[in-house]
């Protein structure tokens, strides 16, 4: 099975998980709106869910066993875009203008 991750920027970065039978094959399933969350036991994949307004509980739209969730987490971590903010670029520009 081929797991492909597509990241989306934003206040809360998220990603889609596309599954294909083999590399180069067309996807047969896409799960949209996943996130990586830091929990008390480490990072995990937060699958799409809806909050019940009356009870305040979240209801998952997707369930994955531990092995699959771990494979998705690893693929997402490996493909996570590196932050490239203006702040770092400005700091690099300031350092290059120092005469000594």
C-alpha cells in the first residue's frame, strides 16, 4: 500500500492522506482534514471529527488501527514542510550586513 500525504498551510496546518494500491497507481481512498497533535504520550494523528454541541464530545469520522496510524504519522512527519517565515529571512539579511 502506498500512503501519500498532502499538506495544507494555515493557522492549524492539516493534511490529507491518499491511499493507493502501489506507488504510481491512482488513489482509491482519501481522508481529508488530518492533523498531528502533541498528546501526553507523544504525537499522534488526529483524524477528522465533529463536535456534538449538546454533549461536547467529538465523534470521529475515521478510525484506524495502531499500525496504520503509526505509518501515517511517520509519513506525515517525513513530508512535513519546513517553516520558512519572513522572520528568519530578515535575521539572515541582518547578519549579512554586519561589517565584521
